[in-house]
């Protein structure tokens, strides 16, 4: 049974509210705002700033290590030279999708999902925008997770004190509004108090014009390891507390059983302030009564804490398939055999994510081409990615040299190893042909202008020669 607009609105806004806390939590972990280690309620204000120093940005390292290997570098529609491919390349360029798709991929590996919205501008051109999951919720098709059944986008206009909501469902696109304040209190929830805007209903063809980039299991790359990240931050806090408490050694007066001790009052009957009297200083000299000595605290060895934190970093790296050299700089000099397995795990993970995102990005381009009226005629749309196994130029060209020595064609090496786009491969092929032609013409000109040895011996003397 199909839902009505009101039913879709109630369902989607409630789902967005349920998800909001998780989205905020995961985003905070990648922006240096992870949960603070536990503290007593009476110490909250005094310790908050101190505790902030204990937070590491492990989540950002995990996300960046993977996202840097998920780089789109071209697309094809049927073949490289087709008019549809040129139209798709223009749409990609005009919408700056090198940035937009990268941001959507970063959302997916951080939050579990990323969104791309396909719309149309006043000139009839396709517009593709990355939509922030904090302000959009999409209900996926349970059979095809990259396909949206319904979606809402919510934003706030503070100068106008108005909230706006656009909903796509059942072939209709509708707009709702509401006051941003309820009795001078800013509304925090998406649900409730929405009013349909008169004349705001429009239609769209096919599925909802939103594409979902869903990460594996619909979860962020570090979402299953928040407790481990919290443990690392907690141990860092304990180290900072020990260092702060032992910045100065603690001292105390200790007396024997037979010692009369130190007087509490001076000759005039005034209370003695021993904290001021025994104030430390480079030239301070203290006179103590007989039987009284000074006790001084000893420094606690924190090497065991440092070792435990490194062990937790190693566990986090192994659990998330992130190379340890990224998280611990002192691990960068580990043996080649020890670094090979983590790199392979990261590459395998990157390849899996590419296979998950490519169909959704292809659907995005199909929708954009349909907006501009480009006929596909059954041609396959494919978004291409750089090979995830090689990131640096040194790695790429070293692999390319070995592949060339093994007999692979230059075009295959350029696509599968160097990561050239189809356009770049075609341009390079054309330029190599032009260079070969120019060299051939130059060689022919040099050959034609140089006389042979026989011609040099029988050449006539110049006119007028003696």
C-alpha cells in the first residue's frame, strides 16, 4: 500500500531525528571533537579544557587513508569518442564533481552513507550536488540499496527565522515550511509543525533523483571501534594527568616519634604559615627543628602507559585495515615484509568500496544525461577510478616499468596502472603519433639535404673558380 505525503513526511522526519545523534557523533570523531574521557560532575568546567588535549584524531586517519585511494578519474558512455561521453564529461566538469564526488565518498566512509542530488537549472542543464547527511535523509530501496524510495532535505534560514523542508516521494516533489522558533526556543527536532507551501508541488519521472553511496554494512569505517578509540584517549588523559601532577615534586614534613614537632604558633601567638615559610627557591635555606625531615615524592614511570597506548594503536590499525605507519610515525621504518600485509588489506578494502560506489555513480550520470535529453540507446555508463594499489608517482611508474617489460601494451598500462582517464589515453596516443610524424619528417629532411659520398666527389666546381 502506497504511503500518502503526510505519512511519508512523518516517517522520514522521525527517521532523520533517530539518526541525528549517530551522525553527529561520527562526524565529531573526524573533526577532532571526539567524546571526552569520563569525569566527575564537579570537575566538568575545570577539567574540560585539560581533557581536550587528550583527544587524538584516529578516526580522521582511518577515513583519509581509505578515501585517498578512492579517486574517480574519468567516465565512458559506450565508447570514448561518443557524443554521450562528451556530454557526460561536460556535466562532470561543470558540476565540479572531482570535488563533489570526493566529498560524498568521504561522507560514506565516515558516516556510512553519502548523497548526490540530481536536479535541473533554469537553462535546462543538469545540476549534481553533494548533499550533507546532517541535513538530508534518504530511505533506500531494501532490494537495491543505491536506489532511493523517498528523501527529505531540511535547512534553516536564520535571518527569516524559517525552516524549509523539500520531500521527494511517489513521483512528487513538495516543499514545507515552519517557524524556526517555538515560543522563543530554537527547534532542535526535524519532526512536527510543518506546513505545505501552496503551489510548491511538482513532479519528477522515474525514481527519486537522489543517489546513495552506501558504505559496507551502512556503517562508518571506524564506527565499530569507537570503544577502542575512547580507550586510547583515556590512556592519553591518564598520562597527561600524571605529568601535570608531577610537574613539581610534592613535599611534606615528617617527624620522628620523639620529636616535639614544629610549632603551630610563633612567639607572638600568630599561626605559622609553613607553605609560605618553606617556599622553594634557588637560594632558599630552611632550618628545621630536631627530629623533623622533609619527605619528597618520587616520579612515576609512564613508559608502561606509553607502551600500552602503542599496543592499542596497533590493534586499531589492524582492526580497520589501516597501515600502522599512518598512525604511528615511528613505524614508518618497519621492514618491507611487515608493511606489505597492511597495505594489501587497505588496497583490498579500497577495491571493495570502489565496487560498491561505481553502480551508484553510474546511475547518477544516467539521471544527469536524462535531464539534458541525451539518448543513451542502450549504451553502458561507467565511472572509472584510479587503481587503488598505487598512490604515489614512484609506485605507479615502478609498476608501469615492470608491466612494460612483461609485454603489456602501453594503453593498458596507462589505464590499469598509471590511472589515466580514457581522454588522457587518447590524447597521449595522438601526441605520440604527432611526435613520431615530426621526427620522421625531420629525418627525411636531413636525409634529403645531405649529399652522398659519391655526389661529394663529382660535384662541379663553382662558377668563376680559378
